[in-house]
C-alpha cells in the first residue's frame, strides 16, 4: 500500500480557513511584485490588471483544487452558472476547477475506508484498487471487486467535506468579495445559497443511491440507456459502491462518425425532456464526465445533483416553449412569470432583455430540422446577451433557483453538442411533449 502522489485533503474547518487566508496573502504578494515590475517599466497598471495575472490565476485555481469540496465546487458552479456575470479572467480561473482534483494519498484513503466500513473493511472486497480512476471535487472513484465477485466502482468522499460545506461557501464568498474579482453590485448570494444546499445533497451518498435507483426504475426496459446499480450492502453516507459500467468518455465521441455523435446527443436531449416533463426529476449536473457511451447506448453515471421539480414547473416550461415557437412575447412573459421570473422590481428594458435571451436559447427549437451546433455561434451570443443583462445595462436579475439549475443542464448540453459538432433536430425531440 504505497503512498501514491496526492495531497492530503484538509478536513478541519480552521485548517481550511488557513489555506484560503494564505491564498489571499499570496495573491496580494503577487500583485505587489507584478506592480513593482510594471512601475519600473514606466507603466501604470490598475489593481484589476495586477490581480488578474496568469500567476494569480494559477494560485487561486491550485488552492481551491487542493481544498476540494465546496471550495472547488463553488468555483465550478460560478464558472458554469455565473460566467456571464463575472469578468472573463475570473471565469477562466474558475473554469480550471472543472478539471479533475488531486487524489488523496493512500494513507488517508485507508483511514476513510476504516471509518466508513470498519477496521475489517477488506472483508467486503476480494480486491480493492488503491489508485483512483477519477478524482473530483467531493470524492474520488476506485475500482474494486466485491467478495461475491461483482466488479464495482466505489465512490469515496474526502474526509471533512460534508462538515466544511457551509464554512467553505462563506470563505469563498469572502475571497471573491475582498479580491475585487466580482464587480460591485453583482448579487451572487442566491447562487451561493443554492450551491450550499446542492452541495449538502451531493455529499449525501445515501440520497444519491436512492436517486440512482429511481432512475433505474424510470428507465427500466429502455435498452438505449445504461446505468449502474447501487450496492447498498457496502455503501454508507460517505461511500457509495455501484456495479461497474465500462464505457467510453462522451467527449471522445468527437472521433466517431457524425451519425453516432448525432444519435448520442439526440438521446441526451430526449432524456432531458423526459426528466422535465415526465419524471419531474432532473439530473442537473452537465459535467461531461457524468456521461459515457457504449456504441449506440448512453451511459449515465452520476446522480448526486438530481433535483426534484413540481409538475407545475414543467408545465411552465411547456407553455414557455410553445410561446417561443409562436414568437408570442406576451405568452412568454406570462410563462416566465409563472416559473418565477420577474418576482423582483424590474423595468421594461430588463424584462425585454431576459425575453430576448430566452428567444436566443430557444433557437435550436425554431427549425424543424437538425440544428448544426458545431457551426453555430449560439453559445457566444448567449454569453454576450448575458453580459449585457448583467453588466453593460446594469440589468442583473437573479433567476429562480429551480430555473438556474435547469438552465445549467441545458447550457451544458449545448456546449457538448457544439464540442462534438453534432446536428440534432431538437424540435422533433420536444414536439411530443407540447
């Protein structure tokens, strides 16, 4: 049991605060050094220019990646959900946190296994692979074989992560505020509050096992979808054992023929509409690592970010999509209001800007033919429209939390479709639900 290269995850709250405090000190030191260099060359840099240097970007990204947990997850959420609210430089810093985290050393992993499964944890396995298959923000995944011979994927949570969520979110909010990276007047508190709630749900592996079983039941008999099954006999609140599913990363679809890329993306859009309109249960994390494929079949791997919706929420989006297809702005406004938009004081120009952004997002639905995501500028135009709402016109408007997480999933599918150069008739996928 050699101690593979890894960084111990700081589990104690004070240790984690100390790591963030030292990060702020190092960022400030980097600003002073860079400022001195530029002044010596006769330049007059702004504080923002000094803060957003490549070296400081590395410092922020590396430290949050080492902390893992909420610190890293908030970075991921901000980079995906609030990218349009933040300066591009900060969005780039936080986007680094979507990459894999640094794994625990083997000694710390062994302590976690003993804590979760007891001193004789080995009795559950005929073999346990200590080198992780993947390491992310909240936990890492290992291959193992159960004592009955079943091939398993075992997700193990980093120690102290669940207990550190509230303080981590507060610490990251403080870091963003004192750093000056987020413009004044941008209220991201609702996003952080939702991130906190979502993280508590994702840190509960008993809840995730239940959601996994629900999706197994909902998709039973549909052989186009492959899901693991939870082994509840060797799972705990912080350790989730599942049957091992072997698939290829969905991002590697780029090497496959266009027909297969289109097919897998069509399955993803079909599943989204079923989740929203039929299941009232949406897996809201669009991280590409959550999806794999086996030939023509789609593999679904992670259900920690599953969110339950009231039937009225899906009905609101059904009316919104119908109104968007009819270019009926009055009906769009009514549907958005029912969903929970416009609950704050909002001027007509703000409301119009939001409706325009929804119309943009519905662009793939406007044609009853395959939409060419790879040759579309839709993602950039959505980003520009979001920037206009949040910054240029000072129109920033907090969407309802349920909508925010759904839009995160839709945006992630658009990004994946563009990455794969897929062509999908999204309107055809949606039509049966309207």
